[in-house]
C-alpha cells in the first residue's frame, strides 16, 4: 500500500468511511448480465446526432477501459476506485505513448458514462463520489505534451559515443543510462556496495564493492533501490551488467577518486556525490548543440537513455509488459512493494532470474 493510500485509509477510518466505496458492489455487478456501459451507449450516445467517427471513438474508449480493468484487476468496470482510473490513465500515457489530451478525452468519455450511472435510479452509484473526476483532479493532463525524442539510429549513436565521449567518467555515466534505462537520480544514488563486478583488482581495492545483500549470488549486477532521494521508481530491482558496461565501469573505477565516499559516481572537482542536475549537464555537454531542442524534438538529455532503453526492449525486442515493468522499476499490478527484506528478496528473485540471461543476450551493443 502506498503512503498516499495509507493516509486516505486513515482519514476514511476516522469517519467510518472507505476510500473505495464502490468495492462493495463489485461481486453483485459481476452476476448481472446487462452491461452498464452498453446501456449508456444505447440510451445516450446512440440517441444523439453524433457523426460516425465520434461514436467509434467513444466505443473504443469504453472498450479500452473495460478490457484494462478486467485484465489488470478482475474488477467490474462500472465500480472502480480512483487508483484504478489513475493506473488506466498512466498505462496509456506511459505504455501506449498517448498524449495528455488523448488521455483526458478518454477520462471525459468515461466520466459521462459514470454521470449516467449516478442519475439512473436502477444504479447504486451515489452522487458524492465519482472516481473519474477524482482521478482527473489528481493528475496533470493539461499543458503541452513533451516533444518526441531524437530517433538516433544505433550506428549513429555508437559512432557519436566513440568519437565524442572520451572522458572515462562521463562515458561511464552515459553508457550506464543507455544500458540500464536509469534516471539520472537513480544513477547518482548508486553506492559502491550496490554494484558488483567480477574483477580481483577492483575487489581488492574496494572492500565494499558489491556487498549489498540483494547482490549475493548475483554477480556482475547492480541493485537499484526505490526509496532514496528522487528515485521515482515504485519497485527496487537488480539489473545485469553486460560486458561492455562492466568494461567502461572498470576503467572508471580504476581512476575514481579514492576519498572514502560511498557513492559510485563522484564529481571531477572535490570528489563529491553527483546529483541528477550534474549528470544531466554531462549529457548536454556532449550531445548539444548537435542534438539540441527543435520544434519537433526535445534536446537530448539524461532522459534519452531511459527512452532509448525502453523503446529497444518494447519495440525492437518485443518484451512483454511485466518484464519491461521490472526493468524500469514500474509499479506492478499488486501495487507498491511491502518494504521488508523478505518481500524485496522474494520479489527480486522471482523476476531477476527470469530476465538475466535474456537481457544479457539482447541488450544492444555500443561497440566500446
């Protein structure tokens, strides 16, 4: 249960209420043959003088909603919680690359159906709660959508890194984001104890290297926690380090400032912990102005690594959503992880061992 959900439950409990008031109707709705959304379409949508394209769009949005909530939650689509609606919106924003306006239109259509449920006396829906309105209030679906990322061909990216990025630490920073899809904040927060590289020289020099419990029995890997400053991921994960990434990290670690600080990446001046802004500046230093912002594209920044990584595994390699969500640290259908050692270990074991070999075979090569 997320912290926000716990707080909602606490307030609801204090007043003998619930944050999921429609749950009590779920079982009963599943015994009813009549489809509430089809009833709304018949009574309202088909009775109006909409053009065919509008009707098709409305039907498609209803189908998307119903398929999603049945598949992901086994919940009847007419009685969702606010969190179900938010998850649906985020799914189409993140997994289908819908823009904010498109997702807002989906929620608007579903909200109209829910308004119908509230007005019809046959339905149990009261007027004091609407999960679609509540979800829209808790999301930012306004403003301009982000521009596309540069579609840099892999051969072009390889050549660029080989020719332009000669500094050992900077190359390691860029390659680790390209290879693992990490956010800049996640990279800045990696500790030496959270990265394992099988190399006797490194292990002799860095006593703490790879000593985190989550790396026991998982050589040549990195542990990414989910509860650290600005680490936005909802789940922790262990990710494999392929030969190329190990090579650039080895080169960096052999010349890394030896000042006792626990962080993997340190600044050039002072040997201090880098933050997400510092890492973003490294990307901009090399990739701009050649790949700077245009009317069509966002300028290449540290987010490009996550974009390239996700696109590769989703489109080029066709990885299924559960595996991709593990790689990215996204929330799974069961919600956020219980922060106990046993739960974390069980979660990672169930997923890392399933993706490790396939990941090492299929991650793109940068020829470095």
